[in-house]
C-alpha cells in the first residue's frame, strides 16, 4: 500500500505504525514485484532462454490449450504427427516426384502440376502422402492452369530432410538423388518413374536417310541441376538403358526406340 494509506489506517484504527517499515518509490515497487514474478516463472517452467525451458513452456501451453480450448483463439497451429514409413518403392517414387515438380519449405511440402492435364496425377500424389505418412494432402487450383498438392506439416519436412531431400531452392542447391535409392533396383525404377512423370517429356524426331524419312519418338528428362541429371543418367544405365546427355549437362535423352517403348 502507499505510505499515505498506511498513516490513514493507523489513525482510523488507533493502531500505531510499526517501528520497522520501508518506504520505497512506485518504480522500485514494480521492479521488486517483477523480480518475484520472474523467479516464480522460472520455478514453474524453467529458464525460457534454454531449449529445455522453451520445451517445458511449450508442453505446458499445449496442455492448457487442450484442457481449456475456450481460452484461446482458433489460429493456433498444433504440430501434426505423421506416420514414419520405411524405405519402399512408393517412397522412392515420391522422392522422384519431389525432385521434379516438388518444393519443400519450412512448414510445407508442395507438388505442382497442370490443372488441365494432370488432375488425376495430382490425386495420385495426394494418395501417396496419405498411404506413406497417414496425412491428408489438399489438392487445389493455383495461378493460371496450375494444380497444387500441398501438405502443411513440419514433421514431414523434417522427415524428408532426414532421407536426403532439402528444403529451399532446388536449383540453387543443385540437388541430387538420395544415396539410399541406389540400394535397390526397384527403388531406382520407381524414382526414375517419378522424375519422368514430372520433368520428363516426349517429342517426335524426323530423320532422312537415303531420301527416305524415318519418324522417331524420343524421351527427354530436363533439369537445371547437373548433379540430378548425372544421377538420372546413372539410374538409367543401372536399369540397362543407354542414355545420352546434352552438352550443357541439363538434358538426358533416350533415343533408341526399343528403350523408349519399354518406358512408355
């Protein structure tokens, strides 16, 4: 209480003011109260400046939100748990898809496609996320004719990094195929399928030999990451194909018609 209030209460009650008192300024009172409050918070939740303290405070916050959701707004995001898969053909195919048309941010995993021609494929990709990780991916329309398959889950981002993928700009980082893919021919085949489905193309070629036209269908994989192009060539060789690489190292071709027919 204030010193003036103490004197008035003493006068009204007839009780003398204690002989040992300390009169402090309002600023000093707030300072001392703050110190007491900080010590109490440290005792309850630990030092907020340490990982252990932040973790303890975070767990306490989550528990309170679960017990009393009416106290909080609806904008709070709870970390989504995921099912952690083992290495498999489907996981290898998803790796190829993400290396092709995928993007990994700090909180999201996104796969882009063509809204006009790849709606079924977008649903297939969403199904991979569901089967592998037990989480639902949203499929929606983006700008222009773009379809977007999106999963918002920090745990998924961290898992994908743990198996060799990277968040951020794939071209700037010159990404490549994770080493575990090369441990199994089935994984290699699935990863090639994912890469070709996203960054592969089919184009016709006409050649004239002895005044006769010959028409061919060629396959081409295009990437601005030279390590990824080298990995694609290596995987195709492992599968028994004979690919060629462009002089700039950004395109991998299959021109032998018997090999093209196999991949088609």
